[in-house]
């Protein structure tokens, strides 16, 4: 049992604050890796997840990407930190939490895509102009910020 599950056993569904990390992974063709998540119900998002005790946010991003995609990432660049009332989540089981999300991006990864069927339906690289319609709202905002920043550099 992980840290979050242990906390839930103690506090039930009460709102908590969690720290998480996401990774935008860009391949050599400029396409971005998205994960079609098993929860929530086939919605697309960025690989990432919540912090365990003792981890840095960089370690969270690397661990979650490896667990969810089979890829090893490095050379993480900080995009931004997201927090506040708009980061509130109420999960299917009634658990409530606010997430402080640290978003990274990288062009450096190794390995082959290996899907964890507990967390992903599939993973695929998408062109920035052809993203899926159904995305995790907060992940879409992170991706939009990244694309805007990249557009400003070009």
C-alpha cells in the first residue's frame, strides 16, 4: 500500500493536498506523447502521477513515466507549477484533493513503449495540431502552455 492509500485509510474522503508531476515528452518529429488513461474512462492525458514519501518532483515524473509507458526520461526542463482552486479533483470513489502539479518537458527518452494495462489503454505520439478531443482538462492547460511557449521560441 502506498502513501496515498495509507492517508485515505486515515482520513476517508476529506480534501487533501497532494503534489504530483507530469512530463511532456517530445519525439524527434516534434510529436508529443499522450496516454489514453484507464481512469477516467479512456480520456487522454500526459504521463505523470502523485508523489510518494521522500521523492523529488523530478523523481516522480521519471518514475511515473517509466511505470506508465516503459520509457526512461532525462534532461527534464521545468515548464511551470500549477496550484489553486482550479486544481481540485473529486475522484469516482468520492476522494477529494487539490493537486500541486509540477510540469516538465523533455526531448530525451530511451526505451520502447510498454503499456501498463492498469493505468493505460494505449500511448501514442500526437502532432500538436491534431490532439485528441477528450483530454484531462488540467493536462490540456499544461500542454497549451507548453505549445504557446514553444511557439514563442520559433
